[in-house]
C-alpha cells in the first residue's frame, strides 16, 4: 500500500529546536541556507549541528561534536560554497570552518579567522573573492571586508563601513511590538548579501529579535563594497501580525529550480527574549528592481516548495483557518494567564497550559458547526521547562487527536502515542478531508524538558460551506504628522472574520501586510519618510478571501 505523501507544510518549521538551559525554553534563530550537492543545508544559532533537506520540507538533522567544534554552540552562522568546499563561520568572533563533505559532521576543519566579528555573512562574487558582511550593534554600522578563499580567507581589504540605521526616517527600525518605542535604539544586525542581475542586495535586521515587528530592511549597490543606497520599500520582509510574528535576521536564497525564498527568525520571546523559531517565505525580485517577500498568511498551509512552480503568487491551497476564537475547554488550567482560550487566539506568544504534564491532560475545541477539515497544526509551548540543554534528551511529544460531529461519538484522527520524533509544531495534512465539529487533543506521554502540557495554537484548516465576504471594505487612510506611521480605518463587513491591509510603494506590488481580526482599524508604524504609499484592504472569513479592488494613495509629507 502506497504511503501518503503530503502536499503541504506549515510555518513555523517543524524541526527539533534545541532547549537552552538559561532560557528554560527552545531556540533556533538567525537561519542561513546554503545549496550543496543538490541539497539544502540549514544552519541556525545554538543548534549543535545543522539540517539537510532535498525539498525544503523534510529536514534531516546532522549532529556535530560541540566539544570538538564549539562554534556550533554560537549564534548567527554564515555559510558559503566555493567550488566543492563549504565554508562556515559564526557570530561571537567565530572561526571559519571548511568542509568538502558537509554531510560528514567530522569533516569540518578550522582555518582561523581574519578578525573577530558579529553576525557574519559570507558571499562569493564572480571575481573569486568572498565578501564578509558583519555587524551587531545599536550604535555601529554593518561592515564589509574582502577575503581571499584561495589563501584561507586572508583579509584583502577592509573592514569598511557599509550602512547604518536611521530610526528617524525608517519607522520599522523603532522598537516595540507596534514600532512605538522611540527611546531604545534599534539593533542593526543580521546582514545577508545576494546578487541579482548585476546588482548587490544587502538585507539587514531591526529593531530587535524579541519584537513582533522584527523585520529585514534592504540596501542595494553596484559593487559588493558599496556605496549602498537604502531601498524605499523596506522592510522587505515584515510579519508583525497573525499567529506567528516577527520575520527578521535570515537569509535569501534560490532553490534548485531558481525560485527565491526567504528564511527568517520568528519571535516567541516569552520565557526569554531569545526564545525563537524559523519560518520560510517565498520571495522575488520585481520588474521594478525591488526585492519582495510574500508573508501574507505565511503561517497557513503552503505547498511543498519543490512541488510548487508559482510559490510567490500561489503559495498554498485555498484552506481557511477554522479555529480562531472558537470555544475551548480543558482538563485543567495552570492559572488565569494560561486558560484554554489562549490555544485558539492566533498568537504564538500566548498559550494554554494544563496544571501538569501528565498523560491524560486534554484540550477540547468546538468549531461551532461541522466543517471539512483538511489539516491540523499542534503548536506546543514551553511551560515550566527544566534547565536542560543539548541533544541527549530524547525529547518528543506523544498525543492523540479525536474528532466528533456531535460531541458524543468520537473517532481517532491522529495517533502520535508512539511518536519518537521531536515535532514541537506538528503539522498533519489529511490524506482525505474529514468532517468534524469537535476536536479533542489528549496528552499521552511525558512532556519534553519536564514541562507542563501546553499548547500555543491548536489550529484547524479547511473549508466552510458558505461564501467569502461579499465585498472588501472601503477604507479611510491617514498619514500621521509623524509620517513613519499611518492609520487605516474601514466599515465592518457583516460576513467578515478579519481583514488584511496590504500596502507598498508600487501600486502593482502591494505585498507588505498587516492582519486585523475583530477590529476595523490599524495603526501601522513601519513606513519610511519621504515615500508615497499605496494601500488596499482585503476581507476574509472561514469560506475564503475577497481581495480589495480599490487602491488608495497616501502621499509623502516631505
């Protein structure tokens, strides 16, 4: 009997994020992807190894002996492939390693380093030199240096200043979950370089990894060492709303078919500021020469990248979120801050926690009516985790999900009671869609790291039997006196569950977005001064999305 092959995946990446004793939670961040030997190599902070995938969907972990190579315990890796050799360095002044067989974790050789650096990225140009872009500071710029890979990455030129932060003119560089903090300077870090049609695109992260507004801006130049010009459509990747929030300090790369992808850091930052995850989004270079990323519904099911020939315009199937705001109850709750409804509020930074981690703790959801269910995502949270670290813990979640149409007769849908893989953001696509109104998630084993049984998102995707909103709403737009911010207001649509404000600097490329559920107003603070913006508002419900047809112009004030 043939094994069913899923067509979709769902962010955050469902990989084994390593526990950090100091954080009492999981973390991986600062992703860097390199293509080598027809496979994708994913490096991330504090991983004690790295992942390899044939399709950007199924990841195999390769563990490294961190006693031999302590660099794999550092932040912010930066890989680069030169011929048959992969080079890799890390932040915190990490050395440069090289390997001609990176599938072998014992093959890495330390070749030293030109100088100490923070958040490095290595880029091979057509001239045969490698350029290092590095910087991690709330005061200093990002620098660039020229290295010679034919001489063990000898420093040829630099470091020289590359680009600086400018919070006074770039709204998204302001701190806070709403870009509201003027007092704290942004961290200017996470550089990454790509070359496209002869131009050099340097992305960087701001304002800080713990904020929902963590994002990547962009500079462009005609030479790898500059001078660099700020891209007016920055942030080029931005996801401050929805279930999964934050999208900064990552990498831009081409897949084996030549399509562009952006992998970035997602903020949880509840147990510790560095509690983070990873996410993958489609990207492209527009005909206007600007870099764009599609993060709209970037936490909904998306087609497996290797199988999708139009990932930017058609990232996934037309499945809707059926679980937001639904009635949820549980076997127990730890306290008022971790009640059952937090498992359905579309916010990964809040969660339900049972009073224990014992087998038998359960969470039940009523979707309100019967729906066609196509996929489920169970997102676990780290509540009261022990101070553990490393990869020797044999951690995994064991659970089952039962469904019912009447709340009385139940049948098993998902059986993970014998699971041995660590899947903290477990995503299950149905081989055949099922009809259900009630779902019950039951813990069937010890919780990793000795924590409580906790869920930050029991998410259900599928199809309603009604119609999408009849109309997208008309909007009123106001550019505030501080033109880094704007207010968008609209009339409530009676058949809408939520709205998506899409905006950008090119009226034909409105890819930056702000999602609103249960409200009819958005104050957006990520704009650039001196730039005219164009916006539209979409409406959606559990049956589909109705795109806005009117584009409003918000002129610059200066």
